[in-house]
């Protein structure tokens, strides 16, 4: 397929966030996140009890079969904790995202090419989806988009814990996005840096692999339609 043919075929571009639009040291970011969040409720629940419970609830989200939102699955598997219910803890979580989550920015590095690429994509009229792992609330994802320098675009959809009913690499996650868009998989291009992004090809989506420090593909990973640096995307759309 030539680049011109791809341009005529593609109607929507789905972007992963971490490692794709922004560089993230996940080895520091994930434990940093868990510790900060645990500290926000440490006066009620010890981190030793809190962190294993949140990991277990997150694993339940990974197994979501689509009957409930990721948020509902998380809440069902997390609450009650140490006698506290969601109404007791949620205000503390909300405050955490308002005041503490920004501290995790230190584990990220902006990709200078991200904003120009996004400008080009929007200028060419594509529907654009932020197809990031939907285990965090919208506010956390919007903050990370700002850290990436691409928070100022009108995205068709941003996936997050409240609006999705599956998680990567479950194909149900991509099916939900495609259904929302109203396109066929062949009209979509998934741009990401990991196996869980490239599996969208199993539905018929085109894929673009952006190499990052988190890239870990195997012989079972569908071969990407394209691969290269993020700004190479401009030459194929």
C-alpha cells in the first residue's frame, strides 16, 4: 500500500501516550505513583495494606470482560478497605490528583516532535483518539497530555478508567474505540510503542510502532505496518 493509498484509507489515528507522545521512566513512575497515592490516605490505611489492595484491584481491571466500566470493576475489588468505603476515600483521591499527581512529572521527558506531529494530524482532518491504558481518571491523563505538550487539542476521545470497559491488550478495548468512532478497523491507525498497542492489527487496524525505552515486542507481536520515530508519521499520512 502506498502512502497516498493509506492517507485515503485512514480516517482516525489512535495514539498511545506513555513512550509514544511522552517519554516516561516507568520503573520510577509506577512505584512513585503508588507511594504518593498511598501516602495520601496513610492516616487512615497503612501503605502496606493499601498498595497490595490497589494492585489487586488493577489486576481485576485487566481482566474486565466488558460488562462493567473499568472504574466499577476497580471499585468493586478495592472497596471496602480496612472498613472504609468509596465515599470515605474518594475525596482524598480527588485531592491527590489535584495537588500531588503533578510530582510524577519528574519521571517524564517531553518529546519535542509530539506537538508538531499532532498539529499535522489535526490539520489533515483526522479524528484523533488518545488510546492510553485506561486505569487512571481523566484528570490524570489530561495532566500527562499537558506534560507532553499536547494538551491543547480537541481529541475525539480520551480513554480513561471511567469510560472504558476493557484494558489493553484486550481487543475489546479497541473494539469499543472503533465502535465509538463509527469506522471500520481498516479506517484506523494505532500509534504506540508496545505489544499491547500493536495487537490492534488483529482487528484489522493499521499500526505504527514508535520505539521507546519501554518497547518490548515478541515473535508473537503482529508486525507493525510502519515503524520509526514519531515524526516519521507525518510522511505516511
